[in-house]
């Protein structure tokens, strides 16, 4: 290059991406004030971003895609996808490029959905954005529920289940044994996903010491969702107060009907000392779990939050039983301030709950969730409904931290927000985004590529390459633009990036 008068040539040995903070004169020589569609390699190399192609090899690919999640099943890594045409939301299971199941669930007004996988099943909660006094608020759809999908192409169904009903008959059976006296008997349904309903068909009966007990007119509906029905009973009651639900119930050993067609269970013998497995906690469980805008898992418990009628309420299931949520002591309350709970995530055995500009924590103390202590973490920073980076199929924590989209920027969180934020270089770019549209943000961490991908309210992707280190000064940021604009993103099969967009 010819030397100009009074100017020494400047050689750029490396390029470190977009710089959007401070005055333009402060932009380092190895950064650009404006950039688009630039991709960084593992070292100093860079070039144009990779192209895109249609991921579905079917006659009619899914269109108007609004949300995609990675969905690990028992047989492979798959995707669960929401399409929305402006009126109706439909959820599909994309098993691979040539196999699509669904729609599994069709709901009018389902603009978005919360999702969590567990034991190969998919838990799905429909929600939408409501405008409240000019503020966009995400909460569960009115008169809608949490759904569970088995992963096998069959339709999703409501989680949990209703107790049995009807007039059961009870009589002495053949010679056997019980502790003679008045007991209350009932049956508990078990669904194909392992959910147990509250006891139903409750009835008293006075047992005889030398006789077994037989049951007839046990409600049988032939419902393929019901896998079993378990007999439960109280221990001998010496003074009965007439309350059929007010006593402690236990599962009776070896007293199960292994279908939903037989209406009898005969000749059951047991002693009160055999009644060890408590079933009383089932009495207060939700038979239908209301839809929320937030879903996650915490220590093998399902966590769901932000309901149509209560935007500060968080519900927590029994450990290992994601569909068993007590209406009495399965409750956590994020201190109300007019803003909804937007996210919940586990990190280092602590459950962190977020609003758009506030963060608190709850810790399992071995007792009922309603007794878990609340600690305020930050009264200024929080996140949005999809504003915490997911990592492959392992949830949102990456070894020892979360990557969180706050109003301040994209920030590392390890129990506190680490300053400066990871997106320090592009502070002005980030703060220029419309805060009322942060619900449209979705972020993923791709550790194989060493990149973070963020869908922005502008329907661009913001890409952070951290191959030089997960550090505010070493990370390299670039916006990527596509036609059509991007709505959602997920990682598929370890390192394949899947984008969702509207119909062109």
C-alpha cells in the first residue's frame, strides 16, 4: 500500500469483532464500529458466517416456527417445536430430518411454551404475552394446564390426574388376617408416566382378625393412560370423626390392580404394622396443574411458575414425582412487586428464581418447599423467560455458572452477577435493544464451537466467540442477519445449530 503524506500505514494482525461502547474515537484498532455476518475461528482467523439450509427432509416442512427446544428421549436427541399462525399454536416432535410427529398439542392463543424433559418425557406449559399497562407480561394461559408427552408420537395429555369416584363395595374375604377394627380404604390411580392421583372411592369398613378383605365395584374406565390402581388404607381407627380424608393413608403391600379394566380386588391380608409407605401427601395434590410461563427441574423436582392468576407464585413437586404438586406445602412465593417471575434455574444445589430486574434463591432444607428459606441475591438484575443459556441437553448450568441476559448485558452468574458483564465490549449495542421485547430473546451456549448464540428482539443472532477465553476483554462479538429473521434457536446432535423462522 502506498504511504500517504504524514500517515504511517497501520497493519492489523488480528480482528477481535464488534466494539460498541464509549465514543467512536475510543474504538480499538483491532475492532470494528459496525460489523455483520462475520464468523471467528479458533485463533485469529475470521471470515463470513456459514450459510443455512432446510433441516427437514419432508414434503411439507414446518412453517411459522416460534420456539424450538432440544428434547432428549430414551432413544435419541430430538427437537420439540412450536408453530404459531397468529391464532393457534401447535406443538410437534421432530424425531429426525424425515420423521415429524404431531401436532401433539393444539391450543388457541399459545404464542409460546415452557418446556422441560424428564425421564424421556416432555413436560409442556403453554403461555403467551399479555399487555398490562403498557408492559409485556408472560404468564400461563387462562384455563390451561401443564401437559406431558410420552415421546412416542401419541398426543400430549394433562399432567397429574383426577381421583377415582363411585360407590365401592367392601366385604370380608377368605380366611386371612387384619388388625380387627375400623379402617378407611381407598384406591390411588397410577398413570403411564408414574403419576399418582389422590385417593378416591374412600369408604370405611370394620375388618375381622381372621379374615382378608375383598373389594368390588372398583372404578374401571378402560383408560389406556391408567396403568395401575393401588389400594391404600388407614391404620385401625379407634374413634372415627366422620372425615374420610382426615386420616393418614398408607399403600397396602401387594394390593394392586395392574390394569384399568378389572373392577375387583379380592382376599387382601395385611397388618397395620405392614403399612409403611405413606400415601397421605397425595390427598392435597393438584389433579390438574395450571399452566405457567416458567418450567425447570431442581433436585429431581419439577418447578413451574407464573400463572394467569398469580405471577409471583412458584409450585414445586415431590422429589422424583414431577406431576405430584401439593396445593398446601408445594408453594414458594417470590415477593410480589407487580412483576412476573420470568425464570428459575438450579446452580450448585440452589434454586435461583428471577424476575426481569430481581433475583432471589431458595434452598431445599429437607422439608416441604413452603419451608425453604428465601435469600435476596440482587435487587437490580434479573432476566427474561428464555434469557438463561441452555447447554446441549443438560439444562442451563455450564460447570459452575449460568450465562444470563440482563438489562445490563450478557453476564456470567455464579451465585452473584460477575462484573464487568461478558458483553462489556458491546454495551451500547445491547442497551439499545427494546427492554419490553426481551421476552423474544433466547440464548444457547455451544461449547463445541465455543460460541454463545443469542436471538435478539430484532430477529438477528448475536454471536459471541469465546475460543480465546470466557472473558469480557477476550470474547469476540458479531451480529448475524438472516432472511427471514430468526425467532428461536436450539442445539441438535451435540453441535448442529437449528434456527426457527416465520414463513417467507
